[in-house]
């Protein structure tokens, strides 16, 4: 490694000396301008002026000192500020409408770190030696001798092992090691059941991609509050985010029928939107004329693209827009896709009115809810 | 008298002379006796690193990763990676009585009951964004300056893998709190998995432990996020650094810099101080952003619920472009043989990212195949001196940008009062048209800049002083470039000669040209080489430089009568530098 | 400066400070404004009108400002092509009028898919009159009382439950269009679900009740008055609580967060990098002793 100011390095013969370039035939052509060598070193004020040097030292020490001050302020902020006063935000300290704890801790921590960083860098820039030094590169490749020696050693080792002369041993080893991947892969099988397993064994209500908890007679209830819906509750233009009553049902002991994983799975397939429109504006698909009740229609809330719930409704155009990728469905036209990347209309839930006047389902959806999957057969109805 | 020295220990390394007791030295000796580190240290402590701001972009990524590790460990002390249902009764009043997963409840606890918890959450999230952004900026710098060429192609591959892993790490990370926004993203991810032909449903059920959402996905993402991917990241980052140290850093051409040397500052002390200081700056900026800028306010989103959603559902920015591709994809689905082929999901979200990532991964190899350049390169190229490469990357960036904009189409629509439908239609066309336009514009721009450099070398730089000759003609004074600058501009390789068609018969060494597929590939390669080199401006040869100087001399002769006159601007005669002259602007 | 070479006022100019002129101007403006505010005729309407008077006043206002699009009797106006210039107002109720006119959406500048908020044209009394007139055309939703959406009279615990339930209702019914923080969202063909940050409680209630424009109605059979109250309570709690994590960056989610990460984060760090690698100041002096 040579350290020096004068950077004139003779181009070694046979090297890719930079002081030339290659023409189309790979011949070395001398460059048009000779390398002037490393520029002469110019001193900084802190190198030549002791007062500037002392000033820089003081500046850097001050920066480090400020960092320490910030650390102290951090500790003080930690002790003084609570994040949330226990509710309502009334007793939380704020600064300019922002949470004081977060701002104070963040700004003081940032100060502590930044001052050290800036101090270190100023030290390097102003006071540390700034002579450019030169180090020679080495080619990335190993030397020819090393390569030959390695090959020789490899050949020796292979020869002593006899791997070349014993194909039976070698191939049977490769085969054995190769199939060793099988235990690793096969043990992952129990990561989860298959759709077939779940559909056949029904570990919870509505199990399987082709079923939901909806069935004949299940009431449509408002989401969150769980109250059933009468036809008279809805005006034209209303949109109700609804669920099957199964979601809110409790058994004799007062325990919810569905909780935990089965509840989430149920919601992810059974959530629906109920809209009321002028019956004249509705254009039902063939065979679906009696699926609506007096202009009240019920569609799956789960987008057929990749499964986001939809409830952006334009009541005048009857368009339902999914916020994720902007698939748009026309609810007056059997939820046909009118824009966006979804390829299938939303499944429709056939509605009827029960004896007490509440909206109930006639049956489960007639097709799988949610995103498409390989086995989904669009030609067959899946209703129970 | 003689002393019996036979019993004196002769295997000590030093004679038993009294030395000043030095604790650091003693510790170092103790360590070196066992580890032998001095050999390694002597080579590397004064290792030379060239100094340029664009070389520090990778450092932003490196230090962000350290910040992520530190803040991440903090978060693991309180986070519960479980989807078990709980009813919240903690200190954030608006969510009391609401059922949620343990993961979400513990994140609320971190945000509201752990002092500094929200700060660390936000520092972690901001530095994750910075991590991926810095990797991208670093990738662009490396590519534009040609630092991916031999011998650094493998380092490029490692880097591309780091980018992929960083993106996945971010996705798994922001999904852990199980809030409404990230849960919607996981729901979409389930849709992506399901769209795969043949294996889709199985993969979905294996991933989620059954039907969506199940209760397995958060714990599984957690272990991927805190153990598996960080392990891979650490290993790859180490490989990346080792290769960097072994190959030594590239440098810009300039006075004193050749392909055989590295000019810069030593690791100890200057580079270590600057890099260490930069670490504190990166950490400090993350902390400042974490303290002042709110990110992912999960208490406003609420826990994930499959029947709830928010407008403006986007993934974090680095997943924005596949989301955009998904949004603008036309709604094609195939129904064959009682099965569904979800092209509308599978193509943009599975096929496209894999394809683009593979292209990024093999870019150095494609370039090497096209150019046929097998030399080592340690000097960087200015982007303008590789117009084909620069234009290709700008076209790729434009493609990325169009997808990215498509991913934010609803936010753009409300901010700029546009229609999301129109934006989607525009993007469907733009994704094909704009990259081509960007390629053409960039290529011509680079070539114009090359022309300017060549003019500067041959005629000197423009001073802005206009002279009027007695006949009435106007000309601009030029001054010669400084030696350093001229050297820098002239020190680039001449591009190979690619004109004409490929020779039909055997070449100079008697080798027959390839036939069949080989000949077709060779034809493609030739056309690509022409695209790459044909329009470029070559650096001037010695003869051309001589001619340029001669021409300047000739001009100077015509101005001899005006020399010495105080009329302003005559100092700029193209031959004398004007430092030290008394110019009117100095008054 | 030398080019201001007028002789007049040259002496006094040097005694005056440069900011004096600006101060004088400000003083003049403040004085004029105060005088105007003190002496300008107030535009307060008469208070306590009877119902018929209110309806009659409303009708007069209606004829002047609304009938061009909505018809002389609020029956709606159709264009030649059969498109609607202004829909019929029979049955929209006082609540719709109070919302539309009170937020400045009406009078609309032109018929279109969506009417944005504008500065309010009428005083509250005039709006009440218009509302009374439209309500007289046909029965419709009435303007809510403040008690309908106030939490007064509830215990601390009930309040908390109301806010919590309101949040869940909000997240189920409203955030799909208006976003998690009520900052608004995109609808098809240039439509927009507006931001709720500056909307008053009464107007939010009326919007839910009447479903302005393309917004679906959340009639009392859909969301009961208590549920509407809970939603409003939740929205107000969002407004009142501090931004715990810092500036909310618009409350638009990951898109604005990504923008800030790039512009602020990468921008400042690249700025640091440029500073770190920049040449420091140089001196022309030389060091006396020979350097290594």
C-alpha cells in the first residue's frame, strides 16, 4: 500500500491501465489526455490556524455536550409524560395537539443521536487527517498457481475418495440424500386441512369454501347491534350492513354460539349488504325474480376479486364500489361487474319474509362467496 | 563473570524489560494470543474507501437495518403474537368492550401503556420504509454508474435478494398488529394465493391453517418476521459486505485514479468516524420522524374484522406497485373443464412481480451478454456515457412508477379531483406507452450530454462572454478546461464498433458463426448491441484534440490586436486563465 | 439606496425605520375595519316568527334562489333530453334542506354528479325558512334537536359505551366511503365521499338521515337515532383526542406515509450524505513544518 501525494503510477504492461482504452479489436489505445496525478493537497483552516483548530474542537465538544443534555431531557420526559391519561384524552399532555410523550421522547432521542452523529462527522471533516491515500487493488481472481494447486488438491481428494471410480456408491448416496427432502416437505402437510376435509367434517357451522352459515329461515340482522330487519324499516336508498343472526346467537347458557375462529370464518363469508331500491329499477337475473322483497335486495358483501368487504354504495346509480381495487358492481343488475378487475358478479342471497315480518334467507348462497379459486366450478350451483 | 542463562525462559516473545503498564495494550495482547486478529487487522484498519455522497446510499440501508433490529427487539418484549380473542379493557377508551385479537390488544398496550412504546413502534415502521427506499436508491446508483459489472455481478444478485427479503419483511411486519388495514391486506393475500392454478386452495389452507382467517397466520408471520427473514438478511448483508471489502469499493475516474488503485480515506479513523456518525444520523432521523410524524395509527383502524374496511386501503409504499398492477388489470377469468383460471389476479400479482424481479436479478448478466465485455471494472461510468443502460433503467423506473401511481389511484382521485375510472384507463395505456417514451427521451438526453462533454473537451467551456467582431459577427469566448476536469471527461472507454451486419463467413480466427438457435440469438445480440452503442458519441481521440487546440490557436491570432485593451471581456481570450486579473465585477 | 434619489423627504427618511410604512398601513386597515363593523347595518333577521310566516318567507326565498332548478313548487325541472336539472323536493324534508344549504352545497353552481361544499349563502334564519317551506310541500325527515345527538344525561360509563359502540358502527357503515379517520374517499366517476373533519354534529346527523347525493340513506329504520348519536359521539371523540403519534399526515393512510418517507426521510438522509462527503473549507495558507 503506497501512501503519498504524488499519484503517478506507470501503466504496467499488459494491465488494463486506465490511461488508455480499448478500441473495437481489444487493442490498447492511449487515452487523449494524460493522467495529471493526484491533486496537490490543500490544507484546511483547522490545519494551519491553531485558533480555527481550537474553535472546531470546542464546537465538536459542544455538540457532544448537547447530546448529553438531550439524554437528560429524554429521561425527564419519560418520567413526566404519560401517554394516555386513562381515556377520553382529557388528561393527556399535549403539545400543539400532538401527544406530548411521543413528541418529547422522540425529539430528545433524535437530538441525542443527531448531535453525536454531527459531532463525529465534524470531527472527521475538520480535524482528522484528510490526506487522500492510495491503495493498490488486487485482481478479483486467484492466481494461476493457486488455481492449479486447488485443482490438484481437489483431484487428489476425489481420487482418494474414489468417487469417480465408484458410480454405484455415488449414485446411491445422491439418491438417498435427494429423497431426504421428503420428510421435510411431508411434515408440513399438517399446517392445515384441505377444503375437502373441512367441508366433509364440518367442524363448525358453514365450513368449507362452498358453504356459509346462511340457510333457510336464518334472519338477516343489522351488523354490530344484531337487531332483525322488517321490510318497513327500509326506505328506498337505504343500505344496511347486515349479518346472519347466527353471528349474534347465544345458546341456553348465554354463551355465544359462534366465537373465536368459527365466528371470524363465518363473518368472512356471510357478511351481506341489504339495499332497497325502486322495484321498477331492479332488473333481476333469470330465475331470481322472487329473490327480492319489494325492491329489497341482499348481496354478499365479500368482493369476488380478492375478498375485501364492500359497502361503498351510490344509491342513484345502484353501483357498489370496492375500496381495494375499485371493482364496481351494479346491484340493480344482479351485481354484474361494470368496472374493475373483478371477474364475477357478487353472489345474491335469496330473501323472503318470515311469519313475523322479518327478512330471512330462503337458502344459502347458490355459489361460493368470495375470491375465485382453482376448483371453483362456475357451471354448477352449490346450494344445499 | 558469566551468568548461567540455561534456565531463563527463551520462549517468551519479548525480553523482560520493564514497560509502562498499559491496560488496553494488555487486553489486546491477551486477545491476540488466542485469536490472532492482528494479521486481519493490519490489512483492514487502514483500508481505503473512496469518498462520494452517492456511495453512502447503501449505508442508509445498512444503518436502517441496525435501527430495525434495535427497535424490533424492544417491541418483542411486549408484543403477543396470538390471535386468541380477548375483550379490550385497557386505557384507550374508544375501544373498550370491543373484541379483538391478543396481537392487537398488545399493540394497543405498546402504544398507550408503555412509555416510549408508540415512539419505538413508529421508529420501527419509519426505518422499515427507509430501509427499502434506501435499498432501491442504492440499486439505482449502482446500476446507473455501472458498478454491477464484473467482478461485482454476484454482489448485485445478493443485493436484489436483499431487496426482495426486505419487502417481504416489511409486509409481514406491518401485518402483525392485526389491525383493519393490514388485515385487509392479508385478506387480499389469501385471494392472491387462492388464484394460483392447481395448488391455490391447498396453499391457502396450509398458510392459514384452514379457512381464512383462522388463528395461525399471525403467529406464523411473527416467526417469519423476527427469526427467519432477519437471519437470512443478516447472512446476506454479511456476504454483501465481505464482497465489498474483498473487491474494494469502486471509484469515480479522476486525477490519480486508475483501474488498479483505490484513492480515498483510510478506514481508521476517517471512514469509521464518517460511517459511525452517519449511523447516528440515520438513527436520529428515524427517531425524529417517529416522534413527530404519525404512522399506522392502529387505534383509529380498530382490530381486523372481515366485514369492515376503510377507504384508501393500500399496502405500504413498497408493495404499491403490484397493488397498482392488480387495480388496472382487466377482469379476465377463464372457465375451462369445471375449473377457474383467475388470470385477473394471478397475472398481475404472482407472474408479474416474479418476472420483474427475475429481470432485475439478471440485469448484469444480460448486459454482459449484450456488450461482450469481460474485463474487470473498478472505475465508474457517468450515466450519460452508457446511454443504452441508463435509458433501460429509466424505462423500468417509469414502468414501476406507472404501477405505483395506479396503486394510489383513489387517493390521487380525491386529492386532485379526478375520476378513478379515468385514472385506471389512462394507466392501462400508460404502462405500455410511457416506458418506451421514457427510454427514447433518456437515450437522446444522454447522447446530448455526451456531445456537450465532447465540445467542452475540444473547444473549452463557455464563459458567457460574447464578443462582437468588427465585421459584426458574434462569438462566445471559451476557456480551456482545467487539467483535472479534462482528464475526468476524457477518461472513458471507447465504445466498440457495432456498425454493419454480422459477418457471414468464418471470423479472423477461423471460427464458424453459430447456426440454428445460436444464429438467431447472435442476431438478437447484434441488434441489441447496436441499440446500445450505435448512437453514442465517442470520446475524442488525440488527433481530434490536437485539431481542436489548433483551431483555438488560429482564433487567438485574429484577436491579437485587441490584447492589452481594458475593454471588458477581452481578458477572456481563450488562452489565459483569468484568476488574478482585475475584473470589473470585483469592484 | 442610491437609486432612490428623490430630494423630498430625504432627511426624514433617515430618521424613519423601514418598517414604519408597513405599520401605518396596518393601522389604517384595522381602523377602517373596526369602524365598518361598528357602524355597518346589521343583517339580523327578526326573531320568533310564526310557522306560516316562516313558510311564506321560505317560499319567497325559494322562488328567488332555488326555483330555477327545482321548479316553482319544488316539483323538479327536467331538461329537453329528459335529464334532471334539479330533482323534486317533495318529501326530502327540512333536514335535507338544512344540510344542503347549511353546508353551502346548495345553491349549486351547476347541475352535476356531485355538489361540493362552498361558502354558505344564507343565514341560519333564512335556512330555517327555506326548510320550513320545503317541509310544507310533503312530509319528510325533520331537523334533529340537539338532544338527539347529545350525550348529556348519560353516566360516564354509558358515555364510554356509546362512544365505543359508535366507533364499531362507524367502522362497519361509514369508513368504506369516508375512511377510518373520516377524511374522505373516492367514489366512481369523480365522485367523492367528503371529509367529516369540519362537519357539525347536526349536519352529520342530517346527512345520515337524508342521504345527500349518492350517499345511501341511513334512515331511522337503518340506524336508530341512538346509533346515529353514538356515531357522532365517536367522531367528536376523534376530533378531541390528541394526535398521539404526531402529525397525522392527512389521515389518508399508507400513500401519504410513503410520500413522507421518501421526501422527508430519504431527502434528509441524502442531504446528510452530501454534506458528509463534501469538501470542507480550504485555506490558502501552508503549514510550516513538513507534512508526513
